[in-house]
C-alpha cells in the first residue's frame, strides 16, 4: 500500500477541568508509574467520565492519531476512527494499542522494519458516520490535521454524503490543527464543553478557536525515520547521529511540523522542551487552571517521566493532572522510537506570527 502523500511527506519531512476530577487525581498513564504518587489510568478515567461526560446532546468523534490513553477514550465515550498502517505481516488497524504491544512495535522499528501508512478512505468514514447518524444525535469529528494528512478531505466527502442521505442531520468535520496528544487535550475539553451545554454547532465554533491555545513541543531520538521517508537526506541523518544532534520540533498554525532548534544531546533537547513549556504555559502568567497536561512518548518512558517530574516542579503544577500516552503506530511510523513530547493549554499560538504572516491571514480572511 502506498503512503498517504500528505501525511507521509509532512511528518517524514510530527477551560478548566472539573474541580472534583482535578482534586482527586495527579496523573494518568498508559502504564502505572511506580513510586511517583501517580494513580492508575482507570482512576482518572472514572473521574473524567463522571465529571465530563453527558450523553445525548452531541457525539464527539476523534481518530487514533490523537494518541489517546485507551482508558480515557473509553471514559469520554468518544468514537475513535482507526487509521491503517502496514508492517511486514500485513495491514493493521490502529486500535490504541489494544492488539499490539507498543514496545514490540518500536523494537521492530529499531531492528529495521519499515512501517507505512495510508489515508483513511471515504468509505471507512462513511461506515463511522452512518453509524453515528443512525442515533440521530448531532456529531462533530475533530479530525487529524490537514497539515499532516489528506484524510480530512475524505472525511469531508463522507460527511457530505451522509448529510445528503439524512437531510437535516447535523454532522461537522473540524481540522484540529494540532497532532498527537495535543488533539487528545482538545477532545477532552470538548467533551466537557458539551457536558456544560454546548450544541454541536456551538462546539464547532468553540473548537475552531480553542485549537490555537494548545501548545506542543517534542524531540526525536534520531533522524532515521525522517531520512527513510525522504524528508531529509540520509547523509544529513548520519551526520546528525555522529554528532549526537537532537531536534526540537513543534507545529504551526496549519498543523504542519516545524523545526524549532537543534540540540547537542538528548538532555539538552528535553530541557529545550521544558523551556518552551515555561514560556508558553498559561499558568505561568498567574492564571489558575487545572487543565491537564499531556506527556506522550514512543517507547521512551524514562525520558517522559523525567520531563513530567520537571513539569511538576514548576509553580502551580504540582497537582495538575498529567496524562501519559504512547505515540500511535501511524505517527510512530514517521517519528520512530524515542520521541518525547509535552502538550498543554497555553498562550494563543497566533500571537507568535510575524507581521507578514498576520497580513497574509488578514488577506485570506477578507478574500474568503
């Protein structure tokens, strides 16, 4: 199966929480962390389900590229669209690590196995959307960003067909503009907003604004996966490996990955992530918040825990819920083992635009 030309070229090229939930849990991880005082994921999931979820008003659909901790996805009651990936033993559906062990997956990559991905077809989206439409409950799909995948185009095609088949049914597709666990944070808060009374149409307006307030920074262990996909020359990857150069990356307003800097060594790259957290976390300005922070990794739990421990030391962060999750096979295919990321609610990312970019956005707005 050929790679999705958009997702592969671009990746190869990555409102306060309910008081009851915030008071009762410090963190959630895909695996319980021993000796840290953090609770198992099931406990957080129960609190999230009780505090956030209100069925019957609006269904929220996400996809596996949001890198959900499985327990949290189930507690929220969100519908998850599984993206496909292909390994040496055939095609798999990304089911939030229910049928495959993440360590095994990333070990196979470390040993040289190539993993390919492809866009989700309109037909697959049709199956999901038809099932949701049969309930009659309005739905909003917070889609994996167009900046990294063309799948959102297929979703929009399928949504149009479903609306034609079900006149009057409310079904919306929103580009989340923030990949991986950043999308998980957006969906968690979207569920809470629906629980507070937002309609599907209002949720769309909320999400189209809220997505710019989620920050995300990450590093990779090597350039190998990027080189393998043609994003950087193999020679550059070899030089980077010999010099122990680690990148720090983020994503722009279109959801496309951006390079923030190059660091000499893994620890410096992790500290660069921490510095960006300090500079952009909304709580750093004295704003009281209990919105969760996400730490996601691709089989790099030790570094993920180190980053979480450092975040805990920041003012106001000692009791903020931290959601640990594992990078999905689809995104993992392009970033490789060893990715570590921190995602959080922070400053408006549009504020960092250059004045020329701001002018361009204003022109596009006037034209549209």
